[in-house]
């Protein structure tokens, strides 16, 4: 957003998980409203999905998706048995796979968490790829709760504060009083069109984008889609000179900003200088 709206401010920018849109803010309301349906106050919190439930979901995904493509033909033939998601492209995980493991109510809440990945147009799209499920549950208690007594989740904290002070100007607004309005949210998080980076690139700006595959908040898919769209009409030379994307295995949300050493970080500042 900085490079698009204020292209003359900086010669170089390092950006982590940069895709911000109306769906980004909307899920901060969707998930806590589903997770804490009876929340009247911060002292009255009872999450539908507990920390142990997210562990159960991860185990179920690994059990179904622990496969291997031994001959390299793109079709998994065997169960690898190593407890590791060898290739997430081979894993399509259905909510019904949780039958008998989670209650119907818990499954509906998890559908909401999955659906809240893509809500920029006001419509829900449920991702059932095993990788997305594992990514979302990698730090689930922080983002979806319960985080700690009196603190529902990071989504709750961000969502309610955004609505209280940026959208409705009502510091007394409660979680379940909020009705999602995508027009309101779009005023706070405007859509950044791909050609909005043209001025930044034309003046010689350098942009390093990085995103952790273990980001339980913002989907790495969004960043990849953004990068591919932005660079689609660039020559290879122009793309490599001005915009680079690095996807980091094992890195969580924004960890690379605070951790400068592998495997969960890198020295991006030196890379930008060079």
C-alpha cells in the first residue's frame, strides 16, 4: 500500500504478508462471532473450538494427506507413514472427514474459519486443501482463540477495535452488535490495483515481498496471486530488478520481521541493500 499510494517516499521497501483487503478485515469479525456465540463480555467466554480441537483437526489432515508420489507422475500411490504433509497439492480435505471427531456445531465453526479466507466480494469460498487447513491450525489459539482468560483471540482484538474506532466511531460497540458491511470495510482497506505500483517501479523502486507458509492469519495464496498479477505484464528483467517474492517454509505471521536467521527468517535488509 505504501509503494502504491506514496511511491516517492522510499527507494526500497521490505513487505511481509502485504495483501490487505476487505476480506482481511471481515474475517476478524466472522471468526470470533462464530467461535464465541454467547460472548456478552470479556469475562464470559466459551470457545466452540478449544485448543485441543485444533490439534485433532491437524492430526486428521495428516492422517488423510500423508501420501507420497514415488514415481513422480503427479499421482500419489502410497501412504508415506512419516507423519508429514509431503505434498499439499495431493490433499483435498473435506469437513465431513471430521465426522465423529468434532460435533456438528464445531464443524460449522471451522467452516466459518475456512470460509473467512476469501470474503473480499462479500461471498464465502471454503478452502478444503489440506495445506490451508494445516496453515490455519498452526497457531490457531492465538488467532481464533481461546487465547487467555478475558482475551478471546487476536481476530477479536483487531476486528472489534477496527470497527469501534475506524468504522463506527463507537467505543462501546460489542462483538455481536457488529453487522458486516463490505462498503464500510473497503473505505478502511482500499483495493490496490496491480498498476498502482507502476509509479514506484518507474522511479527505480525496489520491493522485496516475503510470506511464511505457516502464516495462520493472511493466506500465502493471496500474496502469490498479488505478485503474479503485479508482474504479469513486466519483462523478466524488469520484474527481477524491482519486485522479488520469497516464500519461507515454517515461518509464521510476520516472523521474518523479528527473526533474521533461517529457517524462520532471513536478512532481508541486506538483500534489499544489495
